[in-house]
């Protein structure tokens, strides 16, 4: 199995059957002790689908607790998408078209 590390604890596990989007996070046991856990966000048939879901979840994480109007929301999503594409292209060694 291959693990593709993303950001904020997210990663994609690649096996012959699918691409699994997962996230490491810190939680607590019933006794109140710190514990690292893994949350599965879904199983996908292609890396494009898994990355698409990762981008959506990253946007939701970033905007958690915000109160914005529709125009502000659209502008923010566009900026976040552009930033995500740039990070992905940088990670795979591609340069965005100008």
C-alpha cells in the first residue's frame, strides 16, 4: 500500500482496489488521555475523486465558524481552490499555466 501525505493530517492510502481519504487527528480516551486517531472520509475509484473531496473538506475546515454572505463565500472558495491547485502542482513538480 502507498500513502500520499497531504496537509492538516489528511492522507490518501492507495491500494489495488481504491483510494482511501483519511485524516489523523488528536482526540482523548474515556479517561481523558491524549490519543491519536484516524478518521476515514471515504473510498474513491480515482485519485482525482479523493483529492476533490480533500479540497472540499479543507475548505470546510478553513471556514468553520465563519459567517459570510454568498459573494464572500464564492470569493473565498475561488481563492482556496486556486491555492489548493498551486500546492498540488508544486507537490507534483508542475508549474501552473500563466
